[in-house]
């Protein structure tokens, strides 16, 4: 989205008229994982998100598997994969190939170690996996194994945690029943949230006995400890089942900002940001949902009502809503559902924000609450990227945009706008303004979020500061503490939001964003 200012009348800007709450509702996640059975849809979404970071490791001894854990080239695998190797190459699914070296390792279980190795390649901006917490794993929970077995290319198998046993030397290992074959060593063991909880290293081999479904993996926390990995603590998945209509944005680091050097200076420098896990609505907020919550709010002490927001139809996104109205609406939605409100009138967090136009500070937010809130700008960008690093738009197969992918104003001014139709989207430029499309009219990104690019602008929490990227924290940044402008992201259907405004990293000068 672009950035907006908190002092102008709501009706004074065409940009404002397309600002909405969007796919913006984020509930922070704490606690331990709930066990679920993975559906085919779940597995496909996880594969789409994780596969770019699953690599082949080719040595003079053969070919095995590994995965990327940092954007600057740290790769984890099993130590026996590279032990004694005179040459090591890491092959990415993108086709890139890098020479690698062993930076750290811990010997195999037979030597009292954990059979893990940290490799390094000279690269940047790489796709990464999210690491989970293996200490919370329970017997019977669903798991996925990814790797490159038997020279047959990338492969996925599924199963459960069969047992947790002492494999010698006081080391605990996971026993799994998912298929593991030569080439899988060093591959990932994932939980049902798509987080890495282990490194596959072998299968049972008892002379004279045919053994099936007994395979082994090193817990990821063991690997972190033995290799001395200086990374954020494992993220705890949610304690409750996934809320209806929301998707999990897993914890992890990503490269935030404009890697193509196409935008203004406020989109740079590109910097590494770690974001904790959270849930996000998969669809932009519809006019129907806005009205439902706003009616409840008006009857429970809030100064918002259905007519505060406009919409072309009940299944179209709500628009013409101020940042203040959005924040109060989120509190009302939380209270309506029996959740804890996130926004308060001041830092004491004693009075829920229900009326007036208050330019809330970061310490007026209950960040650890279970209610609805706007995502931070960093959370929005991580979610928008869909687990895919280094791309211009929220899809991984191309860096171009067309009307088949988003509702926006197409122009020949940008080389990456290759739409065969120009101007407003021909399917939705009907009747009166706005030319919005029903939510979910285009394909979702890698996390299952719709309309991240185009349709309507989306509010986020942060205040605007042109130079904030140069000094922002590396973990869960929440924007500057000063300033009257708030940030919007994602672009819209309108002529003032061409393809350049739909780039994931796109920002802009502050525009009218909230009623004074």
C-alpha cells in the first residue's frame, strides 16, 4: 500500500476513497501447536511456500537434500551428507547453483553427536524456511518430509511422529513413518504449519529383518543448539484451531524493501526482518462484514456505523474508511466475538478505544492480545510475499503483471505491465465508480491471501517515516513512534495506482488517509 496522512477529510482524496481494511486483520499467536490432520489443500499450500528453499546437495559422493535457513546463504543438512566430501554444490529449485563449504557441524549419532551440518554459499536474497519448536512436538501429530530421493527430483511424503526415542549419547530423535529413501538425508521434517521441526538423517536397517515405516530425524532445536545458531527463538504456533477465514503467516525472516531499485527512497534499503507468526484474513473485508460489525458497534458505545464505509456490493471490499474508523471497527469485531480488544486510548491500556480520532502510539496496543488488529507494515509485506523472496509481485512464476492477475489500471508506462488489455480492468469497469471486483476474484498468493495486489488500498498500523527502513528494528518492527501519517499498501483498481503501485515493496508519499 501507499502511505497516508492523518489530517485530511475522508472525501478529499481519490486514494483515500480506495483505502480499505483489506486482508488486514491479524491475531498474534502464542502457545503450543494444536494437532490437526493435514488435508491435500494444506499440503499443497505448504509445498508451494516451502519448496523454493529446499535444495539438492551434490558432492563427489552423491546427491542428498538440505534447506536454506537465512537469506544470506546458510544451509542446513545432515553431516554425513558432506562428511569427507571433496566438493559440495547446492542446487536451488530456481536453477541456480552454488559452490558450498562446511561452516559448522556436529558428528553422527554413532559418535555421540547429532548428525547436523551448517553449509554456507555466497548468495543473498535467498528464499528461506521457517523454523518451528521441536520441543512441543507430540507423538501422533501430522508431519511432512521434503527432499530429493533416488535421483527422481523433488518429492513430498506425509506421515506422523511415531515415537521420540533416545538414539544413544543422550540424544533424542524423532521416529517417523513418512517414506524416507536414499537422497532424503538432510531434508526437512515439517509440522502441520509448514515449519521445520527436524532434519531427516536415516531409516531403520536391521540385518535379516525387513523394516518398514521406521525412519529418523534430528529435532531442529538440537541442531540449533549443537551448531550454535544465533537466530530468533522458535516461534510457537497457535493454541487454538485456525480461525475460520484466516490463514497462518508463519514466523521467519525475509528481505523487506525494493530489491529492483524501482521505487522511491522510502522503499530502501532492503533489510532483513524477522516477523513472528500471526493469522490474517484471507480476503479483503467485505461491505457485508463491515456492516455486520458496525451495526453491533453502534449499539455498544462506538461512534462508527455501517454508513461510515462504502461498497459496490456486499461481496465487494469496503472502501472510503478512515484509519481511525478501521481501528475502532477492529476493536468492535474483537469484542463482538468475545476476544480481547487490541487498541486502547493511551499507554495505560485501561480504556478500549471506541470513539474519536486518536493518533494512537505503539504502546497503546495490546500486541500479545488475541483480538483483531491491523498488521504492521513488515507483517503485511511478509504476508504479501507469500513465502516467495525476490519477486516484484505476490506471485512466484513471473515478475510481470496482467489483468488476469489483478484488478488495476494497466499502462504501457512500465515494462513489467504486459497486460494485453489497458486502462481499467475490462471485467469490472462497469456502472459507477468504484471499479472494484468481488473479493477473491483472482488467484491467491503462496500463503492463501487474495487481492494483495490491486482492488483497493489496504491500511496497516505503522506511522510513516521516509527514512524508517534505515533504522527499523530487525525483529517485529512496529513503525516509528512519531508522525501523523499512516501507511497503506497494495494498490487499487484506479488510475492513480498503476502497476508500479502494486509491487510488493511499493510505498508512496503520504496521501490523505484519515479524517481530522
